[in-house]
């Protein structure tokens, strides 16, 4: 005889509690019954079937977490994701479905390139869901991905303040084979490091450096939550979601204040800094991430989470771009995964192409067209919310980088032909490489949807800080 027991998750928890307090004699009698007939249990929340009562009981214990502590990954050295404020831990299926994660089960594993994700729900939906339940997309306000604190092995401590003329290396000014000839991308050595240990410092190649993104002012962080996508919405409704239009056409100060207003009191929200971008870029190019270049988001409507289809050209400037599925595809497809920092749906998107992303990073004392005044700028720099660069910087001042910001370390730098002119490239996938200067004091990252080979997680450029139709920003949360 075969019996089928169907229960929702809450009732199953009640069954477990009853089993825990049942007497030894009844357990023995029940064990006798288990041996005599096959029974199956259907978990409606997870759509999984377990055969035999004992296996069902084991499964219920596993999912309830009553018998063990929260899941921790040993490699992270205590830098497991911090769930605080309105953050809800989630697991995202390959098709994009979002489930409220059970923190007692293995809901992330960086050694397997599965980064921890969390969401913030719309205010009216924050008491709606419980562990194991599917969270409806329309109820989500923001997606975030955990970047654990780490140190990395420095490989290019001394950056060059010059651009090598590479135009003589090719006879055809539209032939960018120089890209491959000069490529020096490497797997970045990373080790997770507890914030309770002495910070690692490096002054030369081969030494280890605690990444600066994990120090905010005087506070040492065990990690940061980074917006999974470019920021959408507007100043009155900031959202971080796939398949939405990136918010653009605002000054740096407008973006900065929106980041601050998102959840500063509870989650220490802020506009992404250059060093924080570098932390994501380096982790993406380690054994814990994709380990290679992130595919461009070439959606010309600035829709978040998209990726260039396989038949599109990224080998030169002004590559193929558009909006139809033959050219660009969403985040929750095999093509879309290629635009993620992990090569799967658990990573961070839009770090190549899409919109240019303004960084909270600029030249000291130079507000440009940002909307800040000098006193405001100095205050935020001193508090650690804006990265500070020397006042005498110019577009090739690569040695003035902050170690870890993924600018000067990406050299040496070359100038050579692309389809419509000569551009500065680094030797990591030929990404565009222009440092900040007096007329353009604010950094932006990632490149534009039509930047082709110039775009990528190691692209950096400079702007005035003013409002442009192609410049957006990204959110970061650093509450511990």
C-alpha cells in the first residue's frame, strides 16, 4: 500500500515539533510501521517528493533548521552575509524565480561561484513571506549581492603615467588584433580575510592587500551588499531590478542623495564608490567568479540585466547593439548568465555596457558640474562615502590610482585605432582607460551599450559630474 501525505510548510514544522516530543515507545512502533510499507511525502513549497516516512522526517528536519546552526561557509573566514534591516536572504533559480532562503541550509557557496543574494520588498509586502516561499517579482523593490571581505595579491603596484603608441602595431587602422596581442588579463589571487585580524598591506608586487572597499571611514566591514543591477526608477522611487530602464540624466549629487536616502539609517546605503567597483571586478576575475571578461549589455533601451547574443560583435568599438532577441537577451537565460560576474544567475549584472555608471569618486576639491559645493564634497570624502584622488590628476595619471580600484593596475596602457578614432586601452581585454582630470573630475565605469571592446568591468572614464542621458549609478549597502 502507498500513502501520500501533502502538507504546507507551516504544518510540516508542527509535525517536526510533535515528533521531537513523542515517546520512545511510539517512535519504536512508528519505526516498525516504516519498515512494513512505503510512504511518500510531497513538499508543496519546493515541489520535491521524499519516499518513506523516515526520509520525510529527515527532510523536514533539514528544512526546518531545528537541529543545526545557520549555514556558514568556512572559506569566507567569518565574512558570511549579514542579514539586517529589511534584507531577506533568497535563492534565485536559473529562470529567475526568487525563493525566501532557509539560512540553515546551503543558500550560497562562493567556492562553487554561487554568490549570496538578498532582496528588499516593497514596504507593504515586508510581512508577507516566510522561508521556502516563492517571492513574486512585483513585490520586490531591490536585489543585492554580497561581496565578502578579502585580501588580494598585488601584481602591478607601480602604474605607468604614460600611454604607449600602439598604432604602429597594425597596418589597418580598423584591425584591432592588437587587443589579443597585448592581452595580459590574469586570474586574481584572492583570500577571504576576517575583519578581526590585522589588515594586510602591500607596497610591491607579490604582497597581499586587504581590499580598501571594506573600510568605510573608521569602520571595518565584513562585506558589502552591491546592487545586482544598475539603479532604476527615479529620485522618488529608487529600485534595483532586472528588466527595468536604468535611471539616468541626473547629476552626481542627485544620485548621491538618492543612494543616501534609500536606507542610510538601517542599511548604510550609498552611491557606489570606485574602490567598491574594483572589489566586485576583482572578485569576478578570481576563482570565485567568472574568471574572465563579463559580456556586454548591448540593449540600446538601457534595460537592466541584458547580455549580447552570441552572434554580436564585441571585438571593436561601436559593436552590434539593439533591442530584439537576436541581438540581446535577458539575465535569466544562458546568454544572460554570460553578463554576470559569476557566469550564472547569482552574480552581479550590468558591469559591462548598459549605461555609464557614475562613481562616488573624484578629484579632491573639484566639484565639476556635480551639484556639490566644496564643503559638502570634503565632508563626504572625510566620512568615507566619496573616494578622493589627487588634485593634479589628468587623463593619464594612472599612478594616482587607489590600489584596488581597478584603474592603474590594469596597465600598461596603449593607444590604437578603432573604427572611429584612436582610443586609450588597458591590456585587460582592451577596456577603455581614461583617468580623471581637472575638466572631468568624476569617474564612471563599465562603458556604454554601444562601446564594444571598450566596455567591461575594467573600463574607466571621466565626466564632469553633470546630468547626461547615458550616465546612471549603482547602490551599495554597508550596514553590519
